[in-house]
């Protein structure tokens, strides 16, 4: 028990040691990239900067990488071929990460025509390599090999060792799928050697993982785990969450094979955590499926079903058909253990639907095996033999041959149940021949040794890290003591007293001035906020009275459609005002919703006698810009009520928001009777004057707080005729922290 707690503690501490600084670094990088996009004026440069941000998301936040795909495609439509290719290729890569093979295949085939348009060897390599992977998935292994060799030629032509290693990796996997072990191992070794020459730890990590997959495919589990531990260590050194999630999950699977369930569960939970950090919902789902598999072995059926259903929710959203097949297959196994055989068969059939849609023969064979075991349990022996034999037929053509032998054992048991001794003995001998040649117990021992060795190495790294930290602190203390001693030797005690006394007086004066100034600013801000609140309490009853009158008139006219529409807008507007008016700042989208609801109601009230338009730059929403609540509303009310827009033919009011450097620019224009025309009404003049003074005070307080030069300028819209009003407001640009 102590050892398990120590293992968990070691993993948690190592995760914490680099998670926090890496998250801060990612946020800083993201903000710099967004800033760079906004600074680009050239369309091509702006698109490439956006694509750079998208590729950053691809490694650090899969959900954002997915959400930006549509923008990338739309912006690329009118650009040159090379940029259009990059947009399509980016979408293909993200689809593959999300497990949506239908989308991936569509985008890769859309990239193929660019082979004739673009001669860039990097683009040629990318298309050839992915076409190789596509055809390998389609089980066209000869075609896949041709494309992968073309990609290898391109990578050699540009002497790019990372790309060479990538080509060798996929060639190895292609030979693995056709059960050519020697060729698969030859190319996986080539992948490792060229990855070493590249100097990239991520590339070397992928190459070792590639070899681990091949060893696992051919039943050499202990070698697979050894290679994956190397991959995991390299991924930790470069802090690659996506690779850490993948390798942790694969090592967890190996631990489960030897029934080391506690370690398996720990690795699956680590995989989920790594995936969550980069919002990779697909890997999160796969980790949950694997975790449910461990819970099945522990007979924790309710937990297993809950995690499986959560996984299905993620995978359905992502359209990951293979992942869905795996999870439904697991649900079938859970229901089989509970002896709910009809439910189990139903889940297995659902898994078959998904695997058949992706032509995943190896997985189909596995599901047939599982269905056969269900019918065996029900003593439906002929049906069981049918499914088990179909599993063997498929495995003889596709997938790992060593998986056939567990099916031989089940067939032997079926023949034993029906008293066919000859066939029972025949299939049992086939199974035992495999067991005799297989070192499962030895493999389990070696995997356990490897796991313990890796954990010991983790503990050593933790101890080294802590020792380094303590040593640095000691060095800093020694250096500080030395500096103080030297300083004391150079200066006399009396000078210290005089300088210290002067400093204290100056600091005390500065602190008192600062507090007095801050108190004054806060007082003025409170007065401005109280005045603004007073203005709202004057405005709202008048507005509410008018709204009630309009609703009453609709009811008298039996106009249920307009009365209902007006009531919905009115209730939403009142809620928005009550919730947001006390806040210092609110998101721009909420401010725009308040304005849109208010203007829509006023337009309905005045029987569509004026038009309005609200515009805001897209970057305000991308960057999460904020604005003081209802700072524009008094001017819009003035435009409608005192500018008498409803009496003007073709009356309009336009509102626009944009970013200019460190400032948020707001422009409000209307073609009403103007300031001169509305001066006849003293009440309206006083109300407008009060609104302007309060708004100026609010802007002044914001200027002091954020050290900016915000302004408010009011002028005639039509200067010659002195009609209409134009208000220009400049505020500090504030975004979410």
C-alpha cells in the first residue's frame, strides 16, 4: 500500500513541477500570436499568422484548433494555391487528431490535385505521406507503399531527417498490416536512426512508439512496453501533452494485459489528465474507455458503464467511428459479464456497424470472437461456432495472427460441450502449441521490472529536482550574506541612519499622497456611479411606462404576435439591465444584445418608422473585449426620444465599435432633428446635459485608472443643415484577464 501511495505521489509531483509554468508560457505565446495577427495589414501575411496560431492550438488546445478550422478554410478561398493547400491540409490533420476519418479522407483527397499545381518538395512530401496513410487504411497496401516511398524520396531530396523518419514509420506500419514482420522491424529501426540524426526528441519519441506498436502487434509485449517507456521519457522531456496522453494510454493497456490493474488504472488516469490539459476530447474519451475496461476486470460494472457512456458522448460528437466501435464492444463485454446476453449482443452489433463503416477488419474479427463467446455461454453452440470461425477467417487475412489462438481455445471448449472429442482435442492442441511457445509469464515479469525501473527513475528525477532547488536557495543565501558583509565594510553606521531616515520620510510622504489621491479618485468614481444610477432610475420608469402602453395597445388591437414579441424582448432586456448595470465592465456581446433589444422594442413601439444598424469588429469578440455597461444607452435614448427619429422620413441610427491601438472607439450617428431642434424642450435639454456630464465623469475615471486619454465628442451629423447627431466616444481597451 505504501509503495502504491509513493508511486501516485511521485506522478502527481512531477506533473505539477512543469504544468503551471508551461500553462503560463502557452497563454503568453497565444496572446503574442493574436497581437501579431491584428498588426498584419496584408491579407496573405494575416492569413499565415492566423494559420500559425491554428498550428499552435493543434499542439496545445485541440478544441480551439477545431473551432478555428472553418475560419481558416473561409479565409483561404480567395488566396493563392499554396495557402489554400495549407488550409486544407490543416483541416485534414485536425480531423485525424479528432478521429473523424471520413473528414480526414475527404480533405486529403482534396489536397491531391495540388501535386500538379505546386512544386514545393515540402508540400509534395506531405501529400504523398498522407495519401500513403489513406490507402493503407483502405487496405490498398501496394498503393500505400508506392506513395510512402515517394514521400521518402522527397524527404531525402531536401535532407530533412524528421520527414525521413516519418516516412520510415509509416512504411513500417504498412508492412505490419500485411504481417511482414522483418520489413516492419527494418523500417522502424531506420525511423529511429534517422530520428536520432534529426536531433528532435519528439520525432525520436514517435519512432520508438512506432516500434512499440509493431512489437505489440506481433505479440512481444515486454519489448513493446520497454520501447514505450523510452517514448514516454522523451515526451516528458519536451513536455508534449498529446504524446504523453497517447503513450500513457498504451502503457496502461500493456499493464492491463498482465493484470496489473492498479498501474493500468494510474496510467489511464494520467492519460486522461494530459488530454484534458490540451482539450483533446478524443484522447479523453479513449482514456475513459480504457479506464472502464479496468473497472470491468475489477467487477465495478456501474463505474465501467458510466465511463463508457461518457466516452460515447465525446466520440459521437467527434464522429470517431473506430473509437465508438471500441467502446460499444467494451459495453458488450460488460453486459456479458452481468449475463445480460441480449444487451451484450446488441452492443456488439453496434460495434460491428462502426467497424464495418471504417473497414477495420482486425476489430471486426475481435467482435465476432466476442459474439461467439456470448452464444457459447447461452449453449447456442452452432451459432457460436459460426461467429468464431468467421473471426478466424478474417484474422488469417488481416491483423495480428497471434490473436487467432485465443479463438482456438474457445472453439475447443464449444466442441467439448457438444461431446465432439476429436475436434475439441484438435483445437486445444493448436492453442497449447501457441501457449508453449509464448512466454506470457516471463513477459509479465519483465513488464513489472520495467515499470518499477521507470518509477524509480521518476523518483530520482524528483529528488534531483528538489536537491537542485535546495542547492540554489543555499547559494542565493550565501551570495546575499556576502553582499551584505561587503556593503557594511564600505559604509559606516551613521550614513545608514541618515539615508534610512530620509528614505522613510520620502516613502511616508509618497504613501500619504498616494492614499489621498486614491481616496479622491474613488470618491469621484462613486459620485459618478451614483449619478449614473440616478440617471437610470429616471430613465427606466419612463421607458417601462412607454413599454406597458405599447403592450396595452397591442392587446386592445388583439395583435397577439406583436404583443408576444414585444414582451419577450422587454423581459430579456429588463433581466440584462438588472444583471449587468451594477458591474464595472461587461463583455461587448452583452452590451450589444442590450442595445439590440432596446432598439428593436423602440422600433416596434414607433411602428417601424426608423431603422438601426449595430456593427462591431470581429477581433473584439476574439479577444474578449469589455465595456462599461450602458455607456452608450443615454445617447441612443436621446436620439430616439429627443431627436424624434420617428418623425423623420428615412430615420436611422447607426452604432459601430472598433479597436484603435489601446483604445475602444464607439460611434453613434442619427439623422434626427439634431441638437438645435431639440433645445426647445428644456426637460430634454436638461436630461441630455446630465447624461453627457455623467458619461464624461465615467470616461475621466477610466482614464485615471488605466492611464489613457479617453474622450467624448458630440457634433451635428449634417453640419450644413444642423440636423442629426454624431457622438464619438473613446474608452480604454479592456479585455478578459
